[in-house]
C-alpha cells in the first residue's frame, strides 16, 4: 500500500514546526503522498461513532439551523487552491469539503450540531439494501434529482461516476469499489472505464425503477460507507468532458461554480435546480461562497483577529490557528467565541517493529515507558488533542475507550512497570533504535522520549531522519529501526480501514503501511472474519474486541494522540462547526449573520 491522497498535512495540531502527514488507507487505489482529513465533531466531548440512518433520516430537507437566515456571501480563506474538482480525482479532505457543495454520492453523512453522524442516502432513498453477505448492494434514486442545467440526474449518471474511476486519467481517486467490482486491486487491467464503450457487467441499472445494483466479486458489507467517498460522486453521462471536467464540473448540489481563477479565487453561487426536498444533508443559506487562496496561516489569523471589513464574513477554511497565536486566541474570551475545534479522526502513534522486537514483554514495557504527557506539552498541551490509548479512534464505529496499559492514569509514563517487564524478560538494558522525521517539533520530543526510555531501563539510540524521505525509509522491511513515529486516518469510520492496513500480515512488504510488520495468523483470520460481518453494530463490537486483543497480546504500537485543531472565523459568520469528516468547517451549514 502507499500513502493515501486523502492524507491531511497536519502541523502537529498547534505545535510549532511540525509538518508531517497523517496517512490514510488506499487499499486497491492508485495513491501517493498527499493530504487527508478526518475528525471528531465534539469540541469538548466524544459524541460517539457514526450510525446508519433510516429512510426517514435520508428524506429532505435538512433540519433547519436555529437563527440561520438566507442571503449574503461567506468567504473561505486558505493558503492553497483546490487541487481537483473532478469527483473521481478527489482523495483529499480539502477538495472533498468544497465538493460537498456541488458533488452528490449515493450515500453521505448527516452531521448533527453536536458533531454526531448518520450514514444516510444522499442521491439514494436510504443507505442501501445488502444481500448475499455483502456481495450484492441495491440503491434506489430519489425523485426530483437534477443537474445544474435542469436535466434529470439518473442512475446512468451514478453508474458513469463509478465507472469513471477505472479511467486512465482518474488515478488520484479511491479504488475500493473498483477492486470489489472486479476482484483485484489491479482493476484497470480488467476494465478501462466507460469511454471504452462498454459498461461493467457487475453494475446493473434499471432506469424505470431508478435502481442501481452492485454485484461484487468480493463481499463488502460496508460498501454503503465506501460509496459516501467523494471519489464515487455522480457525473452526467452527456456532460462529461473527460480530463477537462476537472476544471468545469457540473453541479448536483446546492451551489455551482461561477468563476475560478486558479491559485487566486473560486466563487460559487446557488444552483437553482437543486431541490432541498431531495437532500437531508445540506443546508444552503448563503447566496454565494467566495474562496480566497494564498494567505499564509499566521497572516490569516491576524486578519481574522482584527475582524475588519469583508473578513468579518470569512473563516479559516483549511489551516487552523498557528502555534504563534493559539494562546492569544484561547485566553481572550471574545476571540475564543469566534473559534471552533475538533479532534482529527485518525491516530498518531509509534510503530514497534515486531520483526526486531520479538519479545512481547519488551513491547509492553515500551508502551508503559512512553511519555505521552511530556510529548503533548511540546505539541501545545490539552489544546493540542487527547491522549490515544487504542488503535480505533473516537469516530470509529465500535470505539470502546479501551486503555489496556493504564496510560490515562500515568500519561507521563510508568518506568517502574517497564523495568519490571524488562527484568522478567531478561532484557534490562535493551537497545531501542527510535526513528522520527526531523522537524523542530520532533527534535524536541526526542529528548523527552530518550529520557523516558533511559529511566525505564532501556538503552535508546535516537535516529532523526530526513523528513522528505522518512516514509521511504521506515517502509522498508529490512529497516534498522525498533520504534518509528507514524500516523493513520481511516477512509470511512469503520474498524476495517484502521486495522487492516496496519496489521494485516498479508500486506507486509516494502512500501507497506504495516510499519510494525505484524504477521500473526489469528490477527489475519480475525480481520477477514470481521470484514464480512453484515450488521454494523456487531462489526463495530468485533473490531473493538480485536483492537483490545491486539494491544494486549501483540502490543505492536504505542498510541500517542488524537490531535485537535482550532479555527477562527469572522463575527458575521454563523454556525461555524467542526466537520468530523474533513476537519474543516461544515461549509453547507454556515450562514451570514444579519
């Protein structure tokens, strides 16, 4: 596997100098290094994992937001332009966030004001009907769906969007569904896309009944989650301009693109043919969105702190409040009122190389020894995020708050517990080679990590690596590192997308994200078994149980933090809340205050 294009460059939340990648799984896709987002919607508490909604939950319009009014322009400001606007070329949270304004998929997430989520039908009447253990999925389209030109959005357009994912020019997108449809991750060798003049025989549409059925080669009980990814958005058969579509996509959502000056600005206005009765997810209060690209984060923070002119209608659309301004913002009551924040959905952790550290007690001793509290202080303290104690992150279905090693009671580390385990293993003085990407932030954390390892009876060897080649080095199966900093974020909120990429023994290879090189039969068997559990709640429980067992019996990682990000917005912006999917504002829930 390679690093996903949904990766989100995170400057270690608010820590100065950090700028590494939180990776996400892209099994079956053509992926590379890039950026990703994900997050937890509650500002101060966990709101629970996503649940699957009903047909009623999928029926529009979206619930009204108290105090919201129509009209005006909301201004989003970010350092960079959107890299892609073609749905099948989107695998990056920044692009997906704006995509929510004009791209619609069969399913999507209905986000409540507290950040909790329901998977519902977006274009579909519900979240889908599964049969044959997850090999067959059927969706029925809603009535009244239209494109921005007023033409009907049909099941053929939905199929076209899926089949476009096989085309030679859409390699940036996700590949899960394509792989399941043809039975191999090398899916382009089986089908060249709709422009070849052929359709996939594993997708069946019925125009009269408005149904689309997926007959998968590989069972995927969570296909309805997968199809909520922007990569599987509908594209009009007759409006597809192939490679050029990336510059001028057709809208099925509440807004359409009016103008786009690359790397400077993008303006979106109302799509008059979008019917709110067909959409249980999106509100559409502003008349327009105006995005400005270029300002760096510190300069933008100062502009929003000043809150003058048009900046009163602006919000941080991508980067959060930088370390240089976080204390100013959080200690000023008036400024703090103009912030929103949330936890990123993924996990930062330290992979323990199980091929080199073969003794379980030594791995357990490392977990006890690790100084989470000291590390988080360097990141910025509690405002930087919450301690992580498990593989699953808070928004994952089944997350159980497990803390096998009591890290919440002793986040500073427990050197005595570590010493005891090392003595029992006969490994007191064990040498540990710790590798990390060299940045100002991690140069600071290495000191507290080295001290903690020494206090616990280890002999640490510190190996800073060049940040540009860091992943290339640690993703080699013959690397000489015992513990390696890493991060991972799921592509959708189920345990499969966290556990399988990181701990499936079949993925161990050069370039793999199984950095721990864990290869254990019972783990592999459990992953395969859990992957085909049809009931979401039962699957969530199974993944949580597997998480706990892996941490107890194998201890392949040292969980570090679920990181938090803070954003500023202008005084005239209403309902700026954290998007638990893209770690930004929920664009379509914003409004202009009178």
